[in-house]
């Protein structure tokens, strides 16, 4: 019996396809089949795939007569799968040589888990390592921590069903969420996959649409997810959802009240204005903080604030400690510029520091971009 089925959907992916296939051929675990689903590529993807299939009978080619997009292509591939364990990969990404071996071993020895995933590194177009996921959040309900290196049991697919064609761009995150509602998910904290960032991949092309669809998912599954979060993570979840889907405010307030959590959506959303006559203190010296600086400009930025980096500088602007926010809140516009989880953490900190006057970059970003005061 074939142990592992790897489905590889490809659409005009000739640039990196050979590398993706070679990374499968190089696996230390060799009892696999590879089903390449060509979704009407106009480049040489099909020719490349056929060349490998001629040399290795474990490789099967399916050529869609019409373009089906990713979710349907995945379903087409898995409908032909023979493996007891299932996974899929992309034409521009790479497995590390032990990836399949490690995931198979985990599922063999941990029958209580339906899906396992491993950490991955991010690489650029040339294969240079940019970063990795090891220090990222590994709470599936706060972010898509499963990523691109994963494996699940056939019985999981039979229970959960196929990938949803209506969830194009977030079909994977939707699938992991649906699995999590019925099965336990395990993690192996090893870097066993390389995810390539380049101008043509889905994240680069559809970044904003993907972000919006992610929060559509979190709103759709609000009741199921909220039941699976402790109070601390529920607060973080509410912040992220509210900042992207304000229409969820009333429902979030109701759920929070049921749990006895002091979350009030109006209190959060009201932090969406600033005084155009005051300079800014940007709370958050990371990526979003730098974006805020670009929009505001150096002349209107007095300080950065950060819990870890105070005493340093960002583009010659000093970084001060959070403790100074209470005294500065009436002198400057205090603006939180961090991701959703960090924003929730800083809001809690603001309450502890008696800081009531601040704005949230994710709420006022459009105003800043348009120059609306």
C-alpha cells in the first residue's frame, strides 16, 4: 500500500516546478505517490511534469480540460489518491529531505492526532533564507500556523470532505479549521519546508484579498472558535476580528459578556481618530510601525515606543519605554502600530498604565493614506 500521497497543483509554475518535484524525489521516506494536477498551464509546466512521470512510475499527471483553480484541483488530485496519509505542496516551494519521514513517523506513533504540521522557513526568489515560523503564534484560531508543511490521515479527509471551491485563496486555512473542530492537530518544531516569497506567488498577488478572506473565515466560524479559546486568547481573537470586521462587534460583546470578559467593541473602535495638530508617538517599532512612519512622516513623529527596543532608534527617531505613555498621552497622538495579537496586548497594557487617549493604526490607516484628518 502507498503510505503517502502528495498532490501538487500547478498553473504556469514552470520557473520552480522542477525544484519542487526534485525535493520530493530526494525524500528519505520513499513510499509515496505524487499526483501533479496541471490546471491548464500555458507555459512548459505540463511538459516538465510529463518528463518526470516518464522516469518515475510513482508520478501521475492529471491535466484539467478547463481551469479549475486551486480548491477544485486539490479535490481532483485527492480523488485519485491511494495513500493512507495525504498532503499537498506548491510548485514554487521545497520539502527538506526528512519532511515526509518525520510527519509519517509522528502520525504512526500518535494515533490521537488527525493532522501534523512542521515549521518552515521563508526563502526569496534565489533560495536565500529570510525568516522562519518557529517564533510565530501556534494557535490556529489566531493565525494560520499550519502553513505549508503538513500531513493528515485519509480518514480525516473522508470525514471533513473536500476543499471548498468557494474558499479560493483561503481554502487551506478553512480546511485546517474544519479539521480542528473534529480532530487534534500536532506540531513538530523542526524546519522541514521552504516557502518561497516571490512576485508571482499567491501571497504577493492576492495579499489584501487573502487577508480579508481570512477574517471572513474567522467571522464565519466565530461560535466554534470562541468555544475553543481560553479567555486570554479569546480577547486577542476579538481584537483582530473587530479591527477587520466591525460588524461583528455586537456578537463579540455578547460572547464576551457570557464569559465575564471586559471587552466592549465600542470602546475599541472609538480609538480611530487623532489630533492633526499634534505630533505622534508610534507604539510599535516593527513592520507596521515603520509603515506608520512612512505615512505620517518624520516631522510629525516625535518618538517610537516599544516594550523591547526602548533606548534604540528607528530612522534616527528615538524609541522610548511604554511607561512614558501616561505622561505623553495629552501632548502627542499615541498610536498603536502592531499586528492584531500585539495590538490586543498593548491595549491591555494601556489600561494598566491609565492611558485612555490613543488611536490604533489599523483603524486609522486609511485616513492617514488619504490625508483625511
